[in-house]
C-alpha cells in the first residue's frame, strides 16, 4: 500500500486518514495563509481517490495517496506539491499551516487491508532540501522511529462524509463552499463548544484564586502587615545601586558574569607589580623598582574606594594598559618561577596574619572601646550637668521625703547605673504607664563620678508625682573588702593581671571564649549591688530591679501582687532547647558545680526581676552569694559576669514569670518578632548594640528614642551644633587668623591611625604625634611606630617592673 508523506524538521502534527493515523514529531513549516493565496486543485477535492483538508493548527504538510491511485497520479501529485510548496515559501509572510489527508476509504470509516499490516506499510517520504527541491524517499513504516505512531481517529474527531477529516481546533477552510452545502459541520461546533467550556473553566479557576488572594490580603493581621513593611524597608535600604546598569537585576540570565573585570584585573596587576618590585629591589634594579611603584600608586589612586567597574575613575583602562606594559617588561627581565612563587606565598602569609590581627583588634574594639564606653555626647551631658550642680549649689538639696523611701506599701524600683540619659529613659517610660504615679519610688544608685550629674538631671526634670532618690554607693559604709568578696578580689594582684596585664595570654587571644566577659564593667560594683538588696533597702518587703538598658511599655504594678510561692526571685526564663541552660554558664567539670547543680537547669534573665526581700533574708541569699564567690576566687567555676553568680545564688528559688513580661535580645538579635516586642511589658537591649550608640539596630532604636526629649536644652545644646565634638574645632574658631604656620618637619602627625607615614619623615621630625585610636601604650598600637615610643620607657623602673608592664 504505497503512501506519500511530506515531512521535515519542525513541530509535531496530528493528522489522520481513515481509521488509522500516521503522526510525526518532525515536519517542516509552511509560513503562509495558503487557503487565501493558493486554492487546492479541484480534483483533490472531488476525486474519490483523493481527499484534502486545510488546517491552521500545525505548521506541517502531510499528504497520502491510496492504493487506488495510479503511479502517474502519484508522480503528478508529488510534482504538484513541489511547485506548490516552493510557491508558498516565496509568497508567504505569516505562519499558516496546510495538511492534506487522503484516506483509502472515501467514507473515511475503514482502512482496507491495513488493519493487520500496519507495521509494514510502504511509505514515500518527501522532504524539502536547502534549495527548495522536494526529495522523495521510499521507507517502510516499521523503519520509522518511535516518534511516528498509528492512532485511531475515533479518539479525537468524527469522520467527514466527504472523506476528509477535520482536525480538532482547526478553522473551516476557504474552499468549503465547493463542498456539499447541505452537509453540516458538526465537529467544528462541538470543538468550539469544548474549547469555550475549557476556557470558561480556566477563567473561573483564575477568578477564584484572585478572590482568595484578595481575601487573604484584606484579612492580613497587623503583625504580618508590619513584617511585610519591615521587609520592604529592609530591601530598599540594602538595594544595590551598582546593579542599575543591568537590563533586569532580578533575572540571572541578564547578569554579567564578567562584571567588574577591570577592577579585578587592576587589583591582580597591583599584586604582581608588588612581587616584581620586590624582586627588582633585591636585584638592585632601582629604576624598574621605582617605575613599578609609580604604576602601583597610579592604580591605587584610580581604584580608591571603588567596589565595581562603574565606580572606577575615568581613564582606568589607560592605567591598566600602562601597568600591563610594565609587567610585561618586568616578566621578561625578572621572571623566575620559583622566586615568584616564594614571593606570592610570603605575601599570602603576611596578609593572613594581617587579617587575623585585624580580627582581634576589631573584637577588642567592639567589646571594650566602642560598645562599653560612653559616647562623647553623653560624656558631655554628664560634664554639663555636673558643672551646673556645683555652680547652682544643689549639694544639700534632697529630692525625696525619707519616710516615703522606706514605706513598704508603695511600689519601689531599684536602678544601678552610671548612664544619666539611659536611667532617665527607664524612669520616664515607667511613669508614663502607671495609673498612680504618686505611689511609685525610684531608687537610683550610681558611683561618685556620676552622682552629681544624675542628681542634677532629676533636680532639673522633676517628676510630677513620683519620687526619685539618688545615692552614691561609695557612701555605703558596710560595703568594704572585708565584707564583700568581690571588692577583695578586685584589689587582688591576680585579678589586676588578668584584666590589665598587656602580655597576658588571654588579653587579645582569638581563642579566648571569655573575651566578651573580660570587660571593665564587671569590675564595677554597680553590677554586683544587685546581690545586696536587703542591705541597701532594709525596710522594704519587695522591690523591682530594672537594668538601665530596658524600656517599660506597660504598667508593672501587677508584679507586686504575684504569688511567688515562697520564691525569692521572679524572672523570665530564657532557655530554649539546649540554649541558655546552666551548662552554658557554669563549669560542670568542677565537682563542686556538678554535685550541686543540674546542667540542664533553665537559665533566666537579669534586667527585670521582682525580688521578695523578706524571703531573701530568710534564705540568706547574700550569704549564699558570698560562699560561692569565695570559692570562685580563681574564676574557674563559671564565666565572668553577674548572671552565672545569680544562677548559683538563686538556684531553686526563682519563680518563672510569663515571657510577655520581659523580652530580651534587642541589643544583638535582629530577628525578634515585632508582635512580641509590642506585647512585652519590658523590652531589654542586652547585648553590644545599645540604643544610645550609633551601632544600635535601626529597627529597634525607635522604641527607645521616643522616650528621649530632644528639645531638652541639655540634650539639644545648640552650641554643639556649630562644630564637631572635640577641642580642635573650638581651637580653629578661637585662633582664626592668628595662627602662624610652622615648617611641617617640626610636627609629624598620624602615628595613631595612618600606617603609611614615611620613616624618613618620622626621623626628620622634631615631634611625632600618635593622634588617633592606636596609642603606643595599647596592644592596638601599630608595630612599625611603637618602638619610637617604647625606647623612652625605662622598663627597669621598679614601679613599671612591679606592675609587669610589657609593651
């Protein structure tokens, strides 16, 4: 049964004849609306041996001849289609498709003799080559690939009475008027209805999804809405403007993998230039050495602070070319593989050591210099308040009635702090949320240095009805080294060496896990006064302890009415899983600790603690604290700090408050839920990022600043807005027009921050100045400059020797 099939590379067609269909997945395109420009011959439409159907569903041409067709007819048909397809290719401009289906049976209902023989049907395959010629090949259906299949037409469409078959979804051909007009085209209407029904279902599903999403957005909780807003703000703040040159910064395929290649090349050139410059200097080729150093300087000036090619200065490519020529010349005259490799290894090792040293310095600065010292504005505030206190003679003024200070029926708060502004914020936030402020008493204990400033602040800003009492702990006569173990240990030589000896192995050791606890604040008695509540407030029954880095958001009065069931300390527990358990604070390798405490015991937080002083006295908490503090004189039982000592002292005597009373972590954890913060009675900025520092997390800072009165004359201090803080701006103003310029060799500056000062300039200078953070007496001092200072230190001096000062 010979059959002619036109096929080529393209899209999968689905065309049928009789009860069998030959389907191809590779047929060529015919880009033309053939039904308009090339009507088919009439003999194809009406001959009982040929039937044709034109469709627009697939970009292919398939045609078949039945066994009843003569050899001449088959050849004629092939020739006709060769001319027809070539003409279509020339005249066409748009993509339309033509299929010609020629069934063996004029009724289209059966395939004579092929039911059992379909696997061996002979086929003529016609293909267009590159020149447009139609190539004819005879193949057997059994030799076709698996992509060619026989398929029953009853699964897809009905038989046309004229012998042709309409393909599903096809349009009605233009030559349909030549067909019997009395014969209705039911297949087309059925398919249209089916397509329309499917489309309606898709639209309905899409509409339901849209309505569901709209309902979700309408019912969105405030918490989720706030999270969305914060996420949007965070994305906008961290938006990378350097990507603006891309077509779409959100699509990976548009990212240039070689972007910033010029910047990378310049940096690589600088590295190789350093290598060759070192080799040239060792070989006494000073001309080449000088030329390489000049090129390095030019490239560095072109790069500066650039992080991408877009930020490079104009003419950067010229520097690249100039450096390339110098490197090529240096490689030609100086290149030695083993020598270059050694130089690169030495550079890598040096950079690694520099990075490690910088990490140590950064850690040191983070823990001691930046976050644990008072910023200049706050220090200025303290100085101004102290000055006003003595100038206005407030030394004898008392802020409160002593009887009220000892009345146990009132609500008493204890705050131990040397930070005036932070203490004022705690007091302000607390008073704003109480119903009866006249019943609330604030006991503020500070040190001698800040006593005048603290007292002056509350004299200048009296609370309406509440009472504030400021005390200096140096006035506590009972607080001495014979009674207090901590004071005795602070004065011990061992502890002084641990904290202050420069050559102590843990001073800047990267592996020292106690580095963050080696903080001068732990030497302050202000942090240990919390263990002496009955001594400080002997006539009170209950007191609420607050840290100076908290914010009060709700009325705390209900805490006094909580039944603590005989417990001494009411606190919020912090353990989550294996975190913040006792084994994270105490040394359970010591038998004293392992015998007395449970390593899985749940930790709790200082910062907001309701303390029952009656039970405290019964249980002798201060005595327990002294006992364990004496055992820990070598600092081996627990980590440094007051929390481990509190866990030991209040072990088994702590009542767990609801977590909503106290939310912690705003000083280090950026992932606290806004809803948890809003619900909390007290929020705590424990950690390094205190809200009064520039390092404070922006997302949490506003909770604190809203309680600061920036219109306050002490805080505003209009005079400070004229120049930056420090004495130099004031000197520039005072000596303006009255300064004589000396020769620069008299005074060389920058040894405390600039690592690139020429040794010759230092040697020639009459005075060298270590202005900056890296003072020569600190571990942070730059090694290259330190010896200029240490050579004037007499290390044999008995005072220096006895203190083990090593620089």
